[in-house]
C-alpha cells in the first residue's frame, strides 16, 4: 500500500535504494542454528529410524567385505607359498628345513600360515570367497540406494514444512516489517536461502550418516584385525579434527557474508527491474550498473573466500590420509615378514584405513556445504523469529449488524516514537456518509486507512465500528467489511476474469460482468481478442495504467462491501473516464460509508463531509461549499489547483505545516 503519512527514515541506501555496506563479518550461532535445523527432522522419526537402520546394515556389509576379501588373498598367497615347499613333508618339517638353511624370517612367516607343503592355490575356494564378497557389496549398494531415497524424502518433507511455515508467518507479520525490509531481500530468503538449505541437507544428511557409521564400523574391524595398526590409524583422528575445525572457523563469517550480500544483490536487481523506466528517464543507468558492480564484487569476494578457505580442508585431509597409508604399509609389511599378521589381514587393514580416512575426508569436505546451509537456515530463522502482529482478541466481538458507523476517538499514532504524526484526532463517519480526506503529501491521510484496517494499531485512543473497538474484532472479520481501491494498482498473473473475481470467492459470471459494466471495464475488455479470458502478467504491463485501475475498481464493485476506502482511485484514468467512474462510484457509495482520499479536489465536491489534514491533524472540515466560503486551508488547496497559481505565502504555510521527512 502506498502511504501518504510520514514513515520513519529508512537505513542508508545506494542510488537504487538497495542496502549498502560490506558483507557481514559477525560469526553466526552455528551450533544453535544447526541444532535447530536438525530438530526440524523430529517429525520424520520413522523415516529417520529407517534411514539409520538401512545405513547401518549397508555399512556393516561394506565393512565386512575387506575382511572376507582378505581371506581370498590369504588363499592365493598360501597356495603360492605351499607350491614352493617340498611335497610329502609336514609344515613343521618345512619350517625346520627353512631355519636350517638360514631363512629364519621366511620360516616365521610360514609357521604363521595355514599352508600345506606341495599344494597350490585352491581356486574353487577363492572363487567361492569372491562370490560372497560380490554379494556383500551388491547388497550394501542396494541398501545404500534405498537409504538415499529415504533421506531425500526426509529432507524434502522438512524443507516443505519450512516453506509452509514461512508462508504462514508472512500472514501473521505486521505491515511495518515489510515496510522496513527490501522486497528483494525477503524474496532471496524465501527462495535462494531455503533452496540452499535443501541442497545442503540433501548432500550432507545421507553422507554424514553413512560416514559416521562407517567410521564406527571400520574402527571396530581395525581393532579386531590388528590393535597395533589401529593405533597408527587412529593417530590421524585428532590431527584431522584440528585441521577441520581450524579451517572451518575461518570460513564461517565468509558464508554469512556470502548469503547476506546475495540478498542485497537480489534486492538491488528487483528494484532496478521494477523501476527500470525511471532509471532510464533520470539517467541513472550508470549509477545502477555501478551499484550492481559493487555488490557483485562484494559477493564475489565473500563467495571466493568462503569456498577457497573451506576447500582447503579436503586436500589437507588427503595429505594426512596418505601419510597414514604409508605408515600402515611399512609397519604392516614388517609384521607380515615376522609372521605376526597375515598378508590378507594387512590388505584388509589397508582397505580399512582408506575406508576410515575417506569418511573423515567426506565429512571435512561437507563442512563448507554444512556451513553454507546453516548460514542460509539462520537467515530463514530470522523471519520465523520476527515479531508477529498482536493476537486477535479472545473472545472476539463482532457488531450484530454492520451499519457502517466509524469513529476515531482521541487517536494518537506515529511510525517512529520520536516523530509524532497523529495526535488526539477525533473523526466520526455516520452510516452511508462519504468522508473525503484531503491535504498535502505526508499529512497522514492514508495512515488513517492503515489504522482503520488495523495494518497498524493506534498508540492511544481507539477506533470503533458500530460502537465496537476494532481491536476487539478479529482482523479477518474487520477487513471483510471493507472494499479498497488504491492508487497503486495490484494485479496478478492470470485472466482478466480471475483478477476481477478476486473481490468475491463465489462470484458468478453474471455478477462479474455486472461489476465490470459498472466500472466501465466491460467495453474495453470485449475489444480484446480473448475478452475476459485475456491473460495479463503480474504487473499488468499488457494493459494501460488506466485500464489496470478500472480493473481494481471493478474488483471493489464485485466485493460489495459495507465500507469503502478509495485512495486516489481515479488517479490513472483520463478525464472522460474519470467522470464516468465518478458516477458509478456515486452509485456504489449509496448506502455505504465511504472514505475517499484524494488530491484531485474535483472528485470530492459531492462528499458529505470534507476533512482537511495538515501534519497529522484535522485543521478544518465541512462541505465543499462551506470550506470554500471559510477561505481556509481547503480554499487555498482548491485555488492552487484551479487558479493555476500559488502565492509564495501559501507554499510557505503548507511546507511549514508538514512534518519533517
């Protein structure tokens, strides 16, 4: 809604109105936001349990695989060694012969092996083991795929609920919140940030679960295979954690800055696109491009730093993993030679070391995704945590029959407590009266409509509808009594018929057509190729400004409200159409209380009462003839419009009467 009343001064902005400044550097509450994000999965307990179970079984099968495969290696290695030993002797005799020939190390290794001298490789046994391993890995892969599908359902359900909560939250937030936030910034949070949360959770949830289960399973198997080699492998854990935490700590502020600047950039683009005609007309294209360049560079810098710093985690982890692999290979080889461990177990342990470091590396590489997702989640949580409008009264009161008597009783209100706007205002509109509200820009005219509809609540005093304080009514019930036509027309993407029908849910085609005829819309609509089925876009660019306003007037006709608020409702129509619409509105206002906010005084001559506001106060009121005869503020406004000249003292008096800002 466009407001004529004074508003608090907005924060400093750039040439196109976007918020300027560098990216945020304050570190977010990572742990708290992550915990809050995870708790949103509580509604999917069954699916989470299923995902954990599937992941556990899949990881267990994958972890057992290297141990079983190591047995195949032992069969091959034992067969090759046995083939080289003399047949017809026992293993003890073969070991004794090796020691006698000075091959003590080989003798130690053979004594630890299940070898039969003279017997070669048992390929049948090897084949059986390989089939078992293949079955294990196939089963693990299938279960992992199913677990991934379940994780996808969990994440999408959680994000669906988040979007629904944000949508519901918007309906409970006061108009002041939207007045203080750039639209592009809010759109960025609802679209880009929520999408980023979904992407981050999708990529991390399944992998994180699998990685943690893999680490637990692999550690258990490594200890089972060789406690000594396990100690070597586990040394990398504190080193990896230190590297990950150190790098992640430095990348946190950059991710916060990245998504903060993304919101600012979206806000600038949205404003520049919406006002591109004014940008061109006033020669501000270069400034708009420069503002975009500055924000784009800020986004590039914060994004580059975030991705570069967090990207250091994986190569650092790979370096630690390679050092661990070398240590295990050397120590394992020495223990095989001494007969302390079999070659198959060393092979299995090397695989386990890879399986152990791989999930650690994956978790580390997911740190950037996780931080990015949590940073976006925190921006969404800021919306969900924003103050809501005051709750409706309980129990609510509704007038037994709405006749349309509206009374402002000693009302005071200001958008900013330090800058009073309306103080101790009294105004009564009797049922069926037309009250015209005029005055200079910033006098508080539209603010009265905002207060009447409870877009804002009064600071003092009260507003009553048929004797009932509007604060004692449900907002929905209150607003259902009003029809409104604004100077800023609003249409949505759809047909002309759907846009008019927005005024009443159950409107029949006959009622819609009658409303269109009353608002002088029917004629121009029928000249269009598709008539009422003509599609218009959400900004109504396919129809003229005057036609857009006529469509919104037709919407108000269809609503058939008890009380009308017309805020410069004919500001975009030509003089001839305005005359027709005025006649139609006169008929529409019959029997209804109407508030007409107008700058064009010719449109309100027949009002029952004209109220002149200056600086948030009513300075005079009466009929058109009475106010002209009094020669006061209304007379000067009227003379300024129709005499074609304004004397200097009138300009000074009007300016002095307006509030600063």
